C-alpha cells in the first residue's frame, strides 16, 4: 500500500452480522490482517470512526471499539488532531529467559544486525569492578553496540567483560561476531543465571538520536550481571530498549496464597 493511503481506499469485506463474533472484533481482526499482510504499513493512516461506521454500516461506538482494540493490541496509535496510524506491536521481553539479542531476533523471524559504537580495553568503574569481583589492576573489555532488527534500531547495549578470564577477547571484531557465541564456543562459558534490575527511564539526547525516538521518550532499561554455572561473573551490562517496541513479561510460578 502506498504511503498515506487511508483504509477507506482499501477493500472492505462485509461483516457477519448474524454470527457470534462481535462486530467490533470482526472489524479489528480485518484491520489487523491487513497490517500483518503488509497491505497496511507502519505509519499509514487508518480510517476514522466515522469512515469505518459508514463503510461497515455499524455505529460509531462499534467502530471506536475496533480502533481501541487495535491500539491496546499494539497495532495502532492515535495523535490528537491527526488521526490513528499503524504501528508495530511491541516485542515481549521475557525477563525469565536469558537470551542474546541475535538469537532472540532470529527466533522472531527478524534479521538482526549491530553497529559497534565502542570497543576498548578500560579500567572498570568501581561499581563494575564490584559486580565482576575484580581487583584494582584488572581491566575489562567495554563494548557499546546499537542493536538493530529489520533495519530498525531496537536497543543500546553496554557490556563489560573481565579480560583476565578471556585472554585475546579484545582482538575479536564484535562488529561481526556475537559476544555470547564467542564466549560459549571459544572460551567454553556455560551461563547459569543472571541477576537483573529493570527500570523505566526517559531517553537521553544521545539515546534518542541512536534509537530514532523523541528525546525523553520511554525506554526499558535492564541492568544485569551474568554468572556461569560455577558462580563466576562474566559480564556486567546494561541494555536500553525502545519503550515503543518492548515491554517486559514474566511468568510467576504458583506459590502458597494466604
């Protein structure tokens, strides 16, 4: 669909007004299918309540419910005075499942890539040294990468890895290689778990520019320390995810309820 083409120029299929599926949901599903198929692209304007009610021969309340359902499902957003537009649903970041960005995006059917912003051997800050249980003279490899999926900037990742455990790590080009795959295959690292802290923050000017989002837009910040099965810390990192693309999810096991 050409950019700027509204839904009222597309095909409207008749609703099943004698069935059990609510009319608003039939409209919502029809619009969702057009988005998923690519007939409607991100940023395209959707028909207004009035247009939907006229084309589908339903009340404006029914049309309003359909658009509201699209927005709560993450497929659309509204701008006051401009209308409702197509967006992509947020990716669920399962914080109970430790997974690298590259692997995660491939499993979602997306093409991952990275832009290396910094790769340097540095003396760690006190908080990083404490997390990695380092001595005063120890150094770390600092990696700062912009993580991209299907050409869209998704996250900024800052990683600190203790070099005393991984000799030669600083000579690897992480613009082309996966950090976790390298640690696993070259150094035999077996990850046991990660301690993570999750925060909702406002994007800084630099983060907004890198992620192509408005300044002070919401971001999902996950700070973590990754531990091996032998309880040895191998990475202290912080990932900043776009708030308009990600939301955190967690499965809570059943416990005794009193």
